[in-house]
C-alpha cells in the first residue's frame, strides 16, 4: 500500500516547484497588480497600507481559490477515469511512471516534446470586476497550459489517476494547490521583499529547472517500480513518519 504521507510530501513539493518555474515566478508582480486592480506604485508605497493590504489579501485568496477549484476538479476527473480502469491499474502505473520520467527530461532540456513546447492559455484582456473577478482569473490560470507548469501538473494528475479513490485524487490536487498558492500569497503580501529576492533567485533559474526535472524523474521511477511501498517500510522501520492521513 502506497504511503499517503509520502504522496502529500511529493505533491506539495511539486506545487512549490511549479511556483518557482520560469513560467510563474517572474510573472508574480504582474499577477498581483492585475488581480488587485492596484498599480505597482500603490502596492509598493507606504501610503494607505491597511487598505492596500486588505485588497491584496482578499483578491489573492480568491485568486488561489479559483485555481484550486479547477485543479481539484482535474484531480477528481483523473481519479475517476483511473477508477474505471481499475483492472489495468498496474499497467497505468507503469505507463504513468514512464511519462513522468519523460516530463522530467523535458523540463531539464534533455528531451524535446513538441506538444509541450507551445503555450496554451486563456487570455483575459480585461479583468472581470470585484472579488468574483479574481476567482474567475484563478480559474483561467488553472485552465491554461504552460510548458513549465504543464509537465509537473500532468505528473500529479497521472499519479492521482492511480490512487483508486476520487476523494484521494481531489485531496492530492488540493495539496498541490497549497504548494503553489502559499508562496504566491506570501509573495503578494511582501512584494518588495519578493522583488529583491527574485533578483537573486533568477541567477539560479537554470538549476531550479534541473532540480524540477530530477524531482519528476525520481517520482516517475518510484511509481514505475512501486518504490513508495519500500520507502514507507524503511521510514516505519526507523520510526520516521507523519500523522497526516489522506
């Protein structure tokens, strides 16, 4: 039986890696100004800080709720399809493991996959009004496809399809959304710090993509070889574990 705790750890890590990908991290200031309706000067100045902070918090949370809603639905759909193919779960795991390894090689730049090279996303020139508008933008963000986030998200969906439970699949995508949304929310609240930190992180963006690729390769190999069971047994033998259950 595969470890729910390890699933949570790897899925949350995948969300974090999605956030620091070249398709998301550099665009954070633009997303913040777009969903809040504030100018960059409003967000970074010291004038009317209470109002700006309130607007930023509410709009950021509704934006995160929007993409979480879509991701969770993706997880439910993937798991439902996997449940219908329960007889072929072992085959699905093998194929999924191979695909995740290929995604990892693609992110590292070691493999070219043309169908992932073109960016597909919904473009909204004018933001719908109010907090509902931020929720809609979050849904559009989730429904979009970028070459960076797509392979990581696709890997989580492939894994979710093997869990055999719609609730577990939805839970995994909720954890993925938390891994993506938490640093986004913190960055929105501390935009000045984020900008200065990003200048440092940008120097290591190539290494980040390599680490992301290696991460997916490891997960793909573990799914293919069913190594989650072995690793869980090792943790239990050494008294290491988490109390969270999914």
